[in-house]
């Protein structure tokens, strides 16, 4: 007997472990640190984020901050990734440490998915309200159906205070103001406890009598019908009638209490307004481009023609959110994340102002540890070793012109 | 202890041992069903059950009963035909919901901080009680599948409505109208669940105007009937005690 008992106890223990494992099986994605593991071409050849600004470095619980900027939807979108016809402007944070109080593309609120056009540039803004204290890496992020999440640059933001004081007050169209953080909780607990108790009562009604062994013997010896009495049937009927009556009754009272309810709102938002970028008067041809693995530097030979009416200089090369600047032309004043900013990372063989009508071939080097740290150098192991990025030219007045470049990249290992 | 010796020596001891077995078997069934059913339900019902902004009048109403009538049907088959015990559906659903509550409370809320009022599980108990009662009163597979299965589908939406209705109150937010449930989905950022994978309010039932929930519930009930049959036979097969003749091994 003891052996059997031990065996059953062991089995029960295994089952208990199994069920606990199952319960722990799923946690919604909380991490947002996928940026470095995302294939380099995904970050370089899909969405180009620029002019980014995180309005605060430190924010107290219940206070808000914004992330704003622009993104360019690369015209040479890779074939291996679905086009951004159904996309969602998300935010890369580890779970709801902030709530997304608002998000806009071209001034239009985008709580739902949108359709984006290749080759267009859009302005965006995300309003975040701090909820949980801690240091959080806050990324821009675009989810593309069939393409997955495209993670943009991230910056560390500190949230101070305590989560217990977080409130999320909302005024409904029926004129009530509620705190969405705790709204409806007691109602949820009440009904779940109520139904669970009724289920347990039904179980207890049967479990209080001898169960498996004697009943199995009775069934095997053809006396199954004696196991259910007329009184049992009455109780069972009572349970069923009560269940249906409570469901119907509680549905009725709920409808009286909440006469105005609407279905969930869903559907694609089309017609996002892109920003009209001025036609660039600078044209750039990439003669060749190579990545020198030992030096962590990318070298390009560009032929630049200025078709405008003021002289320009190259100030910035931006790819995958990493900004290489020529400090003589451009300095960052937006407190851009350090690890993504190479303040002196851009060297141009001749960066004297390029006069209107002039054409010049220049050697450009973009070097920074970010190539390694952000695993952009892995690009050379991609099936289609092409890179893409944004070049920003400036005239003496500080007027900016954006030129997109897209060319094959040859690695050099010596 | 030799095999020929009886494990018990008196009737009182036999009763006691039998009772110990009851509790052990019940505990084992409960936890094993909890594990299997929970994984099954997460893989098939998943997001529809996780988030209030997925609990719509069309797909949630249709999917949840169909994928959740599975284990109740199988456990009923075992407990009823072998022991004449009519609590297979209720015990399965109680196990599932305990597992779900542990998961939602510890993982969704405790670990990731999604508010409980956004990620609570669906209520499956009313349908399970009726399913058990129909089986017990009819003692018929066909009647349980047809009447019980249909009732299981039909009771799902009204059984959950008192819990979710407050979240369907509309709100105007920055110039757009949405329900509080939609707003929860928007506010409480899920990086892994972008809005476009949300399958709600899609389908071809447009001709029924705004009364789509009953139509979806009927449809769900009909499919539940078929799934009930299928899983009933899984349960039968699983609870078979065939012995293999040792001389054939
Ligand atoms: Cu990060």
C-alpha cells in the first residue's frame, strides 16, 4: 500500500510541477532591447528615424514627456520584408512603464494601424505618461505587418516617484470620470469569485461522497444507474436553472446599469499626411563604398553636385539611427543618446563649401565604435550587402537638405 | 511486502484507503488538466482571452467556446463513463481558471504590470455547469453534445457581459471615439502585440446589423457541438485501460 501511495504522491507532485510550469509559461513581451539583435539591413533599409527628441531625461510618475521627430520610409524597402501597408507606431519600452497617452503621425491621432507610403517622410510624436519608477530605455518603434517590429534609437529615461500614486483619469461620453488603472476591478473580482464558488459548490456536491474506487466497481458490475439518485437529479436541475437564471438576470441588470455601450473600435487608418520635404538641390552619386572591419569605419567615395544657389557642406551621415557628424559643420544640441552619436565621426576629404554649379568627388569616412556596438557591421554578412542612409548638407544659413543614399557595400578585412 | 498479500486488513481501512485515493486522484486530475488545458487554451484562444480589447462581439465570442469545450468534453468522457461522475466540465474549467488567474496575477500584473482590469480571464463556468447537468440528466453523448454544446456556446457571451460591459462604455479621446477597453489597449503598451494583429470585429456578419453577438454565439455553439464529439472520443481513448498480454510482448 505504501508503495502505491508513494507512487501516487510522486505523480501528483509531477503534475503539480507541470501545472505551475504551464502557469509560468507565458508572460507578455516585456523586453524592448531587441535593437542590437535585429538584422542590420532591417535597421538601415526600412525606416530612417531622424530629428529625434526626447523631451525629458527624468520624469516623475503621472508627469508626461514626448518623443518627437521624423521618419523616412526608405524607397528601396527590402524585398524580404513586407511593405509597410499595415503598420503601427509603437513605442519600445519594457511593458507599460509609461502609458501611451497619445501618438500622432502628421498630426493625426494613430491609436490604430496605418498605411505608409514608400519614399515619404512623416512627422510623428508620442506622448508618454510615466507610470512605474526605474531607468527605462525608451525606443521609437514601428511594427510592420509581415515585417515585425522595426526598432529605432533608444534613450535612457528615469522615472521617479511611486507607482502606487499613478492615476489614469478618463471622462467617458456618459459623463463619468473614472480611474482606468483600477476601474471595474471589484466587479471583475466579484463575478469571478461568485462563479468560481458556484463551480466549487457543484464539485463539492459530488466530492463529499466516495468517488473513484467504489463507483468504478459499481460501473464495472453493471450497477451504474444506482449511482445517480432522484435527489441528485433535482439538485443538478437546480444548478442548471440557477445558472441560466443568474446569467440572464445579471445580463439584464448590467444592461440597465450600462445602457450606453459600443463595440470595440478597429480598422486601418489610411491617408497619413507626409511632410513635403523641399526638393533636394544636391545630388549625390556613390562611386564605391567599403567597410573596413579592423578600423570599424565605413569609407565612401561620393560625387556630389550642387544644383542649388547657395554653397553647401556635408554635416551628417545618419544610418540606423547612428549619427556621424562633422563638428566643423554640425554640432548636436538635442542631447541625442551618446552611444548613437559620433560627434566627430565624419571625415570628409574636402569639406570646403561646394559652390553652386560645382561638382566634386570626395572621400568620406564614417567611423565609430557604434558600428560594432550596434552590430551594424554585421551587414556584410547579410544576403544582400547593401547599405542605406541619410546625408544632410547645410548652407551658410544653416538650411538643411536631405539626400538618401543606397549602394552596395564591400567589406575589407585588412 | 509480497504481491499476494492484501494491502488492507479491514473494511474500515479499505474505506479509508479508498478515500485517500479519491483525494489523490482528484488532485492529480485537477493539476494535470490545469497544465494541459491551460497550455492548449493559451495557444488557441491566446490573445482573445488575455486582453479586454480583444473581447469583441464576433471573434472572441466564436473562438473562446470552441477551443475551450475540448478538455471538458474529454474529462467528462472519462469521469462519466467510468465512474458516473458528472463534474468533468466543471472540474476542468475550475482548473483552467485557477491556472489563468495565477498566470494573469503573477505574470501579467506582478511581473509586467498590466492592470488586472485589462488582462483578466474569460468566465467559462456557467457553460460548464450546464454541460455537466445535461450529461447527468440525459446520460447521452448525443444529447450532451447537441444541447450541452449549444448551451455552452450560447452562455459564453451573456456569462461574461456583466464583467466586460463597463469597459464598453464609449469615450472621446483626442477627437476619436473608442471604448474604455480600446483605450486600455492603447494606453498599456504591448510591444509584442501591435494593433494590427488584433482580430476583432472582422467577418461577414454585417447584414445582421448591430445584433451580431447572438449570431456569433449560435455559430460558436454549432461548432462547439462538433468539437465536443471529437474531444469526447479523445477522452474515451485516453481513459482506456487495455492490458497487453505479457506473452505477446
Ligand atoms: Cu533599448
